[in-house]
C-alpha cells in the first residue's frame, strides 16, 4: 500500500513539529504539560492542515499511552462506548481523539461526559469550528481549549523541501521547485493540501521526465486535470464556502445561490452556512443595513428548528437578501483599527470624569467629577471627551457612502462638529 506523502512526513516528536510555537515551542504551555505528563482533556481548534491530528498523535506517543482515534463523520455513540468500556477495563486512561468533534450531536457528546470527568479517558477533540458554538457546555468546561494558527509561508516552504527530498527518493527522480507560488496558493496554508499537491505534480511529471522542474504553469495544469484525485479528502469544502461568501460580498445573488445549492447538495451542515452569514451580515453589510444581521440571526435560529430538507428555503431567502443588500465594512474596519491602536498605545488611562465612583474616596479624588449626563441636555447629547487624552479626536468609525451611513455621518457631524472630522 502506497503511503501518502503527508502521512510519511508526519512528525513523531515536538522538536520536528512545524508551527504552533505558542503551544509546542520551548517553555510553551502545552509542551510543559506534555513534559510533566499531566495532560488535560483538550479541544484543538484551528484551520485545516495545521497539525491538530499530528499534535494529538505526538502527545500520546511521548507519554506512551494507548491512542484511540475516531472521526465524528463515521463514528457514533456505539464506538465511543466501546472505547470507554475498554479503557475502564484496562484502568490505563488512554487518549481518545475525535476528529471533527463539531459534527457530533449533543447526545453523542453527552456520551463522553462521564468518562472525561472521571478520567477514564483523556479526551482530545479537533475542530475547525468555534467550539463555543459546537461543543456542549458541560464537555467544554471539562476541557482546555488550545487555538492553533495557520502556518506561515516559511514553514510551508520548509515542509515543501522535506516533501521534495522524500519524493526524490521514492520516485527516483530529480525534482527542482523553480516556482513555489502556485503550490502555496493552492494549499491555502494547509500543510496536508500542500503535500498532496506536491506529490501529485511530482508523480505525474516524473512519468515523462526523470528531471522534474516544478513551475506555476506545470502545477496548475496538473492539478486542474486531476482535481477529483487531489480533492479526495474533501478540502474543496473550504473553497466552496469561500466562493459563497465572496459572491454574497460581491452582491451577486446568482453566483450566491449556485454555491449555496452546491453546499446543500453535498449535505453541508446548515448551521455552518448560517453562521457564516451571521458573520458576513456584520462584517460586510453592518450599519448600511442593520436588518441584515437581524435576518441572518433569525435564519440561524430557524434552521436549527427546521433542519433539512426544508431549511434550504430559509438559507436561500437569507443568502439572496444579503447578496442584494447595500454593503459596508465600516464596522469591521473600526474594530480592527481600534484593536491596532490599543496594541500600539497599551492601557491608556480612562478619563477621570467617566470613571466609576462607587466609594466616597473615589469621588474625593475626582472619579466621575464633571461628568455630564447626556439625557439632561437637548437632543440627549452634550459635547464631552470619552477617549483617553492621547487619543482625543481619533476616528475609528468612518461611515461609508450609502444611504443609511450617510444619515449616520450627517448626524455625527452635527453632534461632534469638527472633533472627529465627519
């Protein structure tokens, strides 16, 4: 049996593990836990192909404990109970790794609770979805959440070199990666996807020539000809949702509904689609049309009650509304700029007049002094400073050119005059 390149290169210890320095690097929190032998049940949350399964495997190998692995796509309560029964009998407390834990239903997750709480198994779940939404609270409270980050370009290039060396040995060919850009673009930061693409291109090209020179043109031509083979692991799932979101953002209801139909036909989790639309309603529409967030939220709640097949109508209505809506990313830009400013300037002091003053001492030293209560003034507004002195006059929210935000700009300009340059 031919072992895939990604599996051949799977590291077996933390020193060979690429990326996630904040978790697995020297003196990092998870590495310390592993080295101490006191590893908690955990959920590894991050994008595809960043090493969640590999990290779980390394933990079990380093601690020399039995490692059970299940996929939430193909396993259920029966398999979970069988493993728990085996672990109870052995008394070992093995690792139970469940990939795509977000696909487990509430009852399936409930089956884990007792064993995790009593330490019968040490649970490791992997998910690409926010566990706050997809994992039941009792299980979430019994686990540490570790967030894995996308791999950097230099890490992917290093992985590409390792893959090239291994392929040269197995194929008996000379391989030179002259242009890595197409491979990197196709991978989307996914290490498994990168190695799959490199293996497919190298194997295909080496059948014609023992000296393979990988260019962007060669990569794209081979990948496009063999897309079904390349995407057999289901990575296209992320490409389709990306196409859907970009179509909505681009105000194209026809493309939007096409990509939605593709996801529905593939049996995509409707909550996954609806959650993306809730995020988009704020990120790409915002205050240009506040009703967008209301409708998207209602959609998320409704499909949870209705389910397939009828919920495709609710998804369709919402997606078309969002695609046809006027767009603005002003709210998105505002919070990102504010976060950047905070990171640059640190914890600037809160102006005294808007500080809370629950004690007499605080009042005596000026907390809350000279604060003006807006509702005591005409139009429920009074011009006073709310930002730290160093940031006075800084404009984070910049209304964009659409009817609703033009109204907001006019109101802000009338209220604040020249302070924020509206």
